[in-house]
């Protein structure tokens, strides 16, 4: 029997319906401690879209082996990148949401912007409930994954739909599938690299190579029709073209392989080792698929991958930070959101405009001292 829809008694006539953008990123443990990491991994790795192994086989492995051994190891890695403000991923994602609210307000759009994490807190369900309580009638869901994958973007759609399936009065919903080739996103990446070169010298002058490292997924997902691999390749090509790089000046790789199955190749760590052995004296590594610095960029790339490359004979390893709260990226998000908000009543009033501008100013001040 279908569960009864919730929220019927809360409807009243004459309310002013709100419009909101829901930003969603992957998630993070609440603390760099084994118990918190175990709770986070249990939720994350239980998602059948994330691990596409039959439940009868996978769940005993997950609960009997992985959740007994991995939390302690992962907690130590999280502790190495944790900041006074908390998890870097959550800190940067919150700033992105606050900045986007301000930037949209400056454009005359009275739109609420809220952040949720697909796994962990703030949860998708909890934030959608906050939106319902705030009389939000129109929601643009914007997953912070530039390249679409069933194991990332689609899980956000699953989570949103699961919540709305229990409601009687369902809001209007639009969902952004991807922005891997959005001009503003590519421009933000380009400007990030150029700023890095301005401070550290151009890569070509040093005879180096730009390594674009994306998160990996199992190779079989490509065979099953997932467009992720193609979208990563397109992002890499567009960024290289924007930087006027030759084909030998850069390489697209895939990191974070887990298990024994084949994943998308070439793998990041072995590629960096090979470059070090080949005498490539400098590598600049950027992670275009991550829009906020996190464990995979700060620890896996800037710590572990750095050691792999230098240990193989490389001389200079430079990590280029994620886009985080950079103005070009927030402008790109604002462009993306505005294009998908067309047709909805989002013109702001005078009060909303003042609040939005104040929010933008406050966040700019916070960003000046934010961890990078």
C-alpha cells in the first residue's frame, strides 16, 4: 500500500510562494573520527547507484569487512585536511550557496539558495522540509557535479524524488543534469589555471605537463551508456583549447579507483609516476570535476599523488585549487541557474534586494579568510 502523503494540513490560501535553488554536493563525515566516518560510509556505500553489485553480495562485504577496516584509515586522512571551520568540502559548499544567493540578488532575482549533501548533513530530506516550511513552491535542483554520472547526479534526483513521493502538495521542480561544457565553467577553470601560472610561471616554459584528474568510475559504466567518461574528456578538451595547449601539453586521468575491477583509464597515480620516470620535471594538477576542495583533492592529490610523482623522480609538483568560491565560478553558477529559472516569478522586491546585497557583502568578507 502506498504511504499516505504528508503535509496536507499545512496548506493555507493566500501564502506567497517562494522560489529556491537547491545546491547538492556529495557529502562529508561530521568529524574526522572513525565513528563519524563509519556512519557516512555506511550511507554512501549502501546506495545501489554508487556500488552496482547485487545487494546480497555487496552488503555482507560492506558491513562485515569494509565498515570494520576502512573508517579508521579514512578518519586519519580526513584529519590531515580538516580545518578549524570543519570539513573543507562543507565550508566551501556553504560559501558557494551564500555567494550564489547574493549574486542572483544583484541580478534582480529574489531566489532562496540552500545547500544539501547527498550523504550526511545537511541532508536532502531535511533541507527540502525547511523549504516546505518556508512556502517554497518552485525548486531548481543544481547538483554540483559538472559531469553527469549515474553514481553522482542521478542519486541526487533519486533523493529529491524519494522525498516528494511522500507529499501530497508537490512543488514544481526543475533539475540541472550537467554543466561540463558550460562556457562560464570552462572560463572559470581557465582563469584559475592562468592565475596559477601568473604566480608560478607558465607550464610550457618549464617543459611540464598539465594533468587534469577526474574522479574515476568503473569501466563497465561506460559500456552501459553512462556519459561521464565522454563529458570528462570534453571538459578536458575545452579547457586545453581555452589555454591554447597542444595535445602533448596535457593529459586527462582518473583517480580514486576502488576494488579490483577495471575503472576508467589512464589512472592518475600511475600516470604521475610514469611522468616522473620519463623526466617530466614539472606537473600542474587540476581536478575539474570537483568544484570544492575535499578529501579527494587535498589528501589524495595534493598529498598522496605528490609523493608518487616526486618519488618517481619528478622535480616540481603544483596542485591548482578547486574553483571553490572564486567569483568567475559563482558568476557561472548564477548564469546557469538564471537560465533554468526562466519563466518562474523571481523578480525581487526592494527588501529582498537589500538582503541579497548584504548577504553577498558578508560572504565576500568571509571568503577573504576562508581555508583553501
